C-alpha cells in the first residue's frame, strides 16, 4: 500500500462542542476579570479625587499664609445688575484660583475682559451669565473623575463644596447660620476666619467636602428637592423623601432640571452647577444628614438655604478636606446623631447630629473621637 503524503492528510479541526467550550471559558474569564478591572479603575479615580482635595487644601493654606484667613464666601462688585456687576455673589473658589495654578484665569476675571463686542468689568458679571467665558473654564482639580454631569447649564462644574457647619440655613426670616455673625462652621457669608477660630481642632473640623452632580434622574446623589417646609425644625422630613434604593420617592415632583426656572419645586439640578457662585445650593455642604442623604431647601429659588448633604459616586461614603489639610474618607454610616433634632442655631452647645455634626463645627466643644 502506497502511503499517503503528509501534505495530503486532512488536518483534524475543532468540533462544535470544543469550540463552544473554549468560548465559554473565555466568557467566564472575562466575567471574572471585568469587575477587577472596573475596581482598579475606580480605585484610580478615587485616588485622583482625593488628590484634588489635597490640592485645594494646599490652596486654602497658601491663601491663609498670604491673607491670614481662609477665603470669604461672597464679595465682588456690588448688589446691582444690568451686566455691570455680579451682585456680590462670587464664591470662595474664585478667590482661591491663583493658589491652585489658575492665576491666568484669575487675571482674566479680575481685569476687564473683552469678549466679542462686549467688555465685562473687573470681577466679571453675575455667576449665572452663561455667555461669560471665564465662568465656563474647565478645571480638572474641581471635578471628581468618578462623577459625570447630565444636566444642561454651560458653566463649569465643581464636586467640592465649602462646609457651612451643622446648621440648616434658610431664607424664611429666621436669623440662622448663613446670615449669623457667629456661625458654627468655618465658612459663611462674608466669613473671614483663620485657623485660630478653629478651637475644636483643625484635624477635627471639615473645611470642604464632596457633592455629586445631577444625573437627570431621581437619584439622591446630585439631586436637590426645593419647596420642602419644616426641615429647619426636623431634618428627618428631608431624609424621608428618599426610599431604600437611594432615589427620591415617586411622590416627589421632578423639577425643570436645567436651572432656568429657579422658582420651581421638586428635584432640581443645583449641586456644583456654578463653581463661581456663593449660593450654598451649588457650592455649600453641611453636616446635618449623613453622607449620601437627600438635600432639600424650604423655598424654591436657587439662593435658598437648607440641607446640603455631602455625596459622591464612590462606594460607601465621601471624601472631606479637614482644616489641617488632611483628606479623609467618611463612611455614609458615620454616627449622625438625632436626624429629627432642630437646627442648633448659633448656640455654643454640642451638635445634635453626632460625630458627623461635630466634624462640621469649629468651636462647639465636641469631642469627635474616631471617625
């Protein structure tokens, strides 16, 4: 018998079953590896977010070294409009610009700025002037890479807000935290406090914290509910607007979303939407409800005062910047005391909101302990 040449022999291929087994193994490997890759990416994003707050902490202290106080919330070119002033509405991040490598941007804002046929005065127009280019400047140091924005306002955003203490500030005629001459937090309207005012200890007092941006949905993270009466007397009213899935209940109306209708009630797009604005709805946070809780205002306009809960898209909590420059990750399960206790006002007593509330105060005599 003549042997068949090797080149004539028919090679044996994979059977269908073998091919399916190989595909199944590859699918299992991908399913096992994908979560690990996602976790590694989130760990990197979380590390970058922490680094952003560290840079802002250095900026705060460099500002303090220069001016012997932390930046004030408010200021600008007076309470008048018509495109010639900003109504004194400039937030603390504006004054910090030269101290976190944004000196050129600050020079644009602090000088006359010509844009097309319009000449803007020094310190710019109102923070809600959507056409003013400096208000649209994108600064990575102000954005947490774990967060995204699904709203509509063209101004650049910030995930980092100034801590206003443990008070529930409002605009219903009550002389509470925001307007007070003796607030409990490190920052307030026209504040000019330095480290010496932090008698509870700079390592036990929050200077800034995270706030998630809106995602155009019912999520508590980033959404603020306007028009919720009674929260100054009982913050639990605000907390109870959310269900166990960390979404606002179906009974809570959806607001306009794009910020154009400032007088609408319901879930609103406010947190972090204007980095340059003084309004606490946008650049403030307080330590009333624990991290990742709902945020509410008693009234409906964007200048209202209320409960501005720290929040983030990191799993389990938020980053905060302490007054000594350290950055800590705070669990959303931190002791937050009695959520039904009324606003402590300007009293000197301890915070009713547990360890979380104590971290927001600068001189209430709280013993913070481990957190």
